[in-house]
C-alpha cells in the first residue's frame, strides 16, 4: 500500500509565477494543489509572512518618520528665514522673486535628497544581497522598477505637502518685521493644511503597503497617540504657566517663552515623541520576532532525519547511535492520510476545477495537504495534552478508534472533543473519535 507523490517545482519571478498560477488553477484536479513559498500552512511560510509584515511595518514607520522630519525641518528652516525675507522686501524684492528663490531651493534639496536616498538604498541592498548570497548559495534577484518609482513619489509628495504651509507663511512675512521682530511669530496653524497632511500620510501608507486594514490600524493608533501627547503637553504648559506666575520664580522667563508659542511647542514635542515611539516600536517588534523564531526551533532540535526504517533495522540503528554517542529522538511510525470529513460533513477542495468548486461551495473548509499520521501507546516526550485524555489500548471496551489531534489542526478544521473524523488511508476510509488535543 505505498503512495507515490509527484512534485513539480517552478522557478521564476513573482509576476511570472502569479501569471502561471492564474492559468493553471482552473485545470488542477481535486488531488492536486499549488503550494507557494509563502504558504502559511508551513513553518517557512509562517516565518516569511511575519518577516514580510515586519518589513512592511518598518516601511510604514519610515514614511511616518519622513513626514515628521520633513514637517519639523521645513518649519524651522522657514522660521529662520523670516528676517532675511523681511529685509529683502524692504529693499524692493517682490513676492514673485522671493517665491522663485525658495521654490528653486526646495526643488534642489528635494532632488538631491531623493537621489541620495535611492543611491544609499541601492548600496545597502546590494551589500545585504551579497552577504545573504554567501549563505544561500544563490544570487538574489534585483529590485524592479516599482521600488524606485514608489520611493521617488513618496519623497516628492512629502517634500511638497509638508513644506507648502511653512513656505506660504514665509512669503506672507511683512516688511515691518524689520522693526517689529514679533510680527509673523504667531502665524496660525491651518486646519485645512493639518487635514491634508494627515490624508497625505494615510494615502502614502496605503500606497506603500497595499493593505487597508494594516494601514487603518497603524494610522488610527498613531492619531490616538498624537491626541494624548497633545493633551498632556497642553496640561504641562498650563501647569508651568501657573508656576511661572509666582513672584520671584526663576522659571518665569522660560515658562513665558514656552507659553507664548504653546501650540508650536506642543507640535514639536509631539513630533520628537512620535519619532522616538516609532523607533522603539520597531526595536521591540524586531526582538520579539527574532525571539519567536528562536523559540520555534530549540537548540537541540534534530537537523537530520532517517526515514523508511523497517522494524528489523530499529535495534541495529539504535546500537550504532549509542556506540557513537549520537543523541537522537525516539523512533515512531509515520504515514500519510487524508482527512475527508468531520461528523459526516465533507471538506471542500481548495483548488479544484470550477465544477468541483460549485459542488463544494457550501462544504466545510478543509486543508490542501495530507497530514502525517502515527500510532503510539504512550504520549511522546515533548508533547502534552491540552484538552481531553490520552487513550490506551482497550480503555473504551469497544472497537471504536480514538485519535489525538494536533492543536494546529484543531483550529484549521474546527474540531472539538467527541467529533468523528473520517480518514482516507490507502484508499480505505476509517472513522475515528477525537478524544484529546
């Protein structure tokens, strides 16, 4: 009763494989399936998915940090140009001339920053790819044109949207500031500009990630943090104002200066706090992912496996391991089977033909691979019962077959204690009762 498995491997870039799968999917039979490297049913697929999401979050945080840095730096730069602009206006400089000067300056800085960022990213990617290629034994593919275009577009939009309001304020500085230095210091924040800035960040994050749910969660949580930080900063400034009003307080001048520009100082405080928060979040997330990977594979986990061992060969192999001081796990039988039904309800086939899909439309959602099955009298070392009781020979007083199911399969198949599952082994149908997980 041996089984023969045929596996056909396809190599190509992501677009080629996606196009080929779209053509092949309608032609797959019920006993055929397509499994990609990112299949979440495999440990490799799960780890790749987590790593991809981490890099996605890192990219989203990078966009937010770039927006914050651009907004803060543009505002500070324009504030430092208030006096020169006022002086230029007193000497006869027109608004058009001043506008052309600073817009040209902005264009040059933007182009230089984008080019420098692209070159730095290319160098870092090349170094990282060469480093990984030494361990993988294969060259990693080069990045396509999309990352270059997307990065340039994000840089251009950030430079435009977060520099526009400070530049408009700069162009409106009156010539009288030469005599009255306080003119222009309290230019009001535009609600429209704030709304456009947040919308720009959201659209850029969505464009970069392609996942609306992830973008919404991250964006909403960031807005909540900003609101909390703004409220705290205003409370601190209000408390400082009361402290500064006390006669003889050495903080009077400092508190008065902060209070004079409370909104601007609050926004600057929020910007730096948000940048620190995003960087700390990335560090914690990176450490959490790495520790999770390390926990999945213990330090003494086997890295070599022996299969197709007959019963007569078990003892000689055990003796060989003992004589050579080779640590090994216990031997146990393994065979493949198919879970066909739960409580008589058949599964749907994930990648069947169109007529099979219509037939199984209302069927229970199943799995696209055959699980490994085994039989043992005692619970293997390193395993534990999370629910139910382990079975022993003859403990039921009947010929009813009992099975213990892996927790991961319980979640996938929606199983509970007492369910009856139908197994197909060597074309023979076997019904068994779930007694433990």
